[in-house]
C-alpha cells in the first residue's frame, strides 16, 4: 500500500439512511476537495471545522454537503483528512467519488485509513486490530473490551514488559563488548527475578484468552435433553420470539437452531438441539449425533428435563452423562406449573432450577444462573484480556523464549546465548504491537477491515 498519495472511500454503510460520509486522507486531501467544493476556501480554514456548501462537477451541482476538516497531524490517520457528509443516494455517492478520483485521489484499499494511522504512529498494531473488534462488537462486554484495547490498555502492559526487558538486554549486550575482560553488568539474580515476573504476566495474559474470546464472540450454550421436554419452547422464551418450531410430536427438532441474546451485557449464543434418544430414523439419528457434537463444543450446557416423563433417579442418570463432558452445566426442570409439591420434593436431590418455559416462569432466575456459571459478570473494567489468536501465539513464543532465558541463567550460559533469547522474547512482544512487522502480516490484518476504515 502506497502511503504518499490521497485515498478516498465511502465510510458509511450503503443502503437506506439519510446521510453518507465520504472520507479522504493524504497530503492533497484538502486541495482535491477544494477543487469541487463551492463554499469557503478550505485551504484557509482552521482544523476541526465544518463548512456548508455544494459539490459541483463543472456547472452541475451534485449535492449540498457539509465538509469537515482535520489537518495533519491532528487526525485519525495523522494526515490531512477531509470528510464529506452528503445525502445517502447511491447515485450521488458514486458521482462524488468519481469526481474526487478524477481530481487526483484514488480508491482506498480495505483498512487503509487505519493502516495509515498505524504507520504514522497514531496507534500501535494491537490498537488498530481493536478498531475492527469495536466495529464488530455486538454486546456491552465486547464493546467495553474493544474500547479498552483501542485506548491502549493491552498495549500499556506490553510496553512495560518490553521496557523492563530492554534494560537488561542492553546490559547483557554490553557484556559482549567486554567479553575479554570477563565483566558482568547485568546482575543475574535481578535478571532472573525480572524474567520470572514477566513470564508470570505472559502466562496470565495467555490464560485470559479463554474469557476474552468468549466475551468477543459470545458464550455458546447448548440446550439439551430428551425429545419433547420443551427445549424449543425455552429457546423461544429466551429470545422472546418464535424462533423454533414447537410441537407435541417428539423429534420435531432434527437439526441445531442458533440465536443470540445479551444478558447483562454478555452475549450468549443459544443452540437448540435435537432430543437425545435412540432412534431408527436416519435423519433424526444424525440430529442426535450433531447434538452430542455441539455439547462437546459448548462453553455451557442447559440440561432440560421433564418430570412428567422421568423420575428423579432417571434424570440423575442422564445428568451423569452430561457431567462426564467436564463442561459447566445447569439442570433445569421444565413444566413445573404441572407439578405438585410431592413431585417437587422428590426432585430436590438433583438440585435443579424449576421453570415453566411456556409460561415464562423462572426464566429470569435461569439467566442469572447462566451469568453465575460463566463468571463473566464480575470482570473489572480495567481487566486486560487477550481476544486475538495472533496475540496468543506471539505471547506463547515470548513465554518459550523467557523459559530459555531462565534455563540459561540457571545453567550459567554465556552472555551471547542469553542475549539471543532475550532478543527473541522482545521480537515476539514487538510482533503484537507492530514494532516488529512484515508487509505480509500488515496485509493480512488490514485486508479484513471494511473499505472506509
């Protein structure tokens, strides 16, 4: 991607809506817009101002617009940025963009505005990736996480780690210049203590990926149970819509049905499944097998039981199979509006939640239990969580290099080997923030962005 020309793209989604925003960035952004804007002379206006006028193509008026100016370096990209707010007509948008291209701009590539922000030092690579996460966020928790990373929460942790490691790395490198004198500038005890501290922090960050990934993509929750216990009714009640077909005929659901809701800011992906039973029906049998596969992949299982079908002992046997998966689960007894007190007392031994999915009784208590099970509602706003698989891989390689440093200190290896492993650790940390990067890596990351970002 060339970084010395002026780029243009539509920054808002196409489709119905009142206003569209066309964005330019580059050294000639103000000059190019000035050629087609009939209003104030933009080259004489201060940064961070908005101006009303019309866009003309020769004598033809294309639209009345508002033009926002952001002069370098006080802009998103660090370059001159101009944003044109126009009416959201596909025809008007295409005409204006074609006109700007004719005057010297070129169409932006995916993510090129954010790439320029990174290349111009406005943000590091992990912050740039958080921009994409922010756009894709679909719950309060994922939004909070993306905002924290975009504002440098994760970057600040990595910066502190690198600064501490660079200090000792420079001392170890200095020893190499005086190898014939056999001097030691880096205290090995202090170096070991520091590496142990950094290695613990790296392990903590790696461990946070499980929670971070769940918050980013949603908690997969499988609703499992025998046929006709009310799984589809429960899904419809949770979603507050008729998402799944409900029938008294056993085996109605033969494939998985998925949908999402946010509970207290945490996104849950509920998966309604085929009833678990032995069957000679080939299609239903495939549905049952798919149910078991989804259960193995789930973060949480709701096991729904019907006390009118099975007694407490039978339900307890079914729960044993769920427990063997080593996945958190909630036992829920449905149709409690049809139970008498004797039935309820008999079921207390399996410690279920009592609900009536059909009548929406006890469902709020179930939601609270789900939050409790995944333990995500207690996350502090300042918690740093890793949400990106690329970052986890880099942290794992950092940890491996740090372990080699520790082994080298204990084994009294020479300074050159210590220096090499410390450099490796610094290299892998740098891959996360972009202080160490390649064109292929940048292309892979930013090509996934939308065009106008």
